[in-house]
C-alpha cells in the first residue's frame, strides 16, 4: 500500500481512505464514482488491459483509477462487499511490453512522462531495460508494471472479483456483464495503442520477467 501513499502524496500518518478522499478533491479519479454507486458496480482497472474502454462503457468515463481491491475495500467495506466486481487481465509478457511502449511515448500526465523519459534512455529498448534495471521493487512502485494478481487476489490467493475477463477473449467474456450493466452494448476500444507483443522479448528478458511475474502466470492461468 506504500505505493499509493507516495503516488498520491498522502502523509503516512493519515489513514489511506481519508487521504484518498482529500485527494479526490484535487482531481484524481474517485475511488467510487457516482456511476459506480448508482450501478452498484466496481471495475478494478488493471493498467494496460482495456481499462479505458471498459470504464467508458460501464461507468461513462475512461478516467478510472488504478486501484487494487484493497483500496475499494478500505474506502468503504460495505460497498465493496455488496457491489458487483469486475476486472480484466492480460498475458503478463504482452502487458509488460504494452506498458513499456505506453510510458516511452509519454503516457498520461507528468508522472508517466518522467518514467517514460527514464525508459527512453535504454538504447536497447525493452530488453535492455528488463535485463539491466527492472526488478520486483520497480514493479511495485509503478502502477503500469504492478503485478496483476495484487489487484484482484487477496493475501490467501483467493479471487475477490465476481468476474475476471481476459483481454485475449474480452468480447466473449464481457458479454454477460455488458447485458447486465450496459444494455448489451459492444465495447468501443479507446486509448488503444499498438498491441504489446512478447515476440520482442529475448530469452533472457523473458526468463527474468517470468521470475518477477510468476504468481501472475500461476493465479491468472497463463502459459509462459
């Protein structure tokens, strides 16, 4: 949780939920938007997994914060227990490359641009960055590289959402949710960059990423 204290400049002595409530007034995406409360729906947005598209369809906005389940749970335990919860995951290698490309091209906002400028210094691109500088600590400090299982699995490795879709089969996986919460409308993909492809990763980089994201592979059921 320390990542969120630093990301949103919340004093460590302040309970996280109160810090987030204060910060919402300064423009960060609300934890529970009005649409979320009206529909009794929580969309847990894992970065670089069609979150902008899903948020636009379900909640009427592509500004959905990158909050893991614990944020929603601590912010309002009753709502978290009662509301329907959905998320979308993605193959860890493809997500990593997509996040790298997104940040290198500037991302959204000053924080993304700062990280992107650092990543751009690696002349060998994504492989050089992974081999030379990426580690578990870096993953835990940046939302776009944050392990996916931390968003939707609790400390006992139990899935906490009602529906976990896969980006690779999103249209089919999402159909039931769309009927229930979006009048059956189809997804219209927004903020869609070129698909991150693990084919750009060399063997050494993939081995290292697999070690860091091993639990994502295991809990989300992806093959290496």
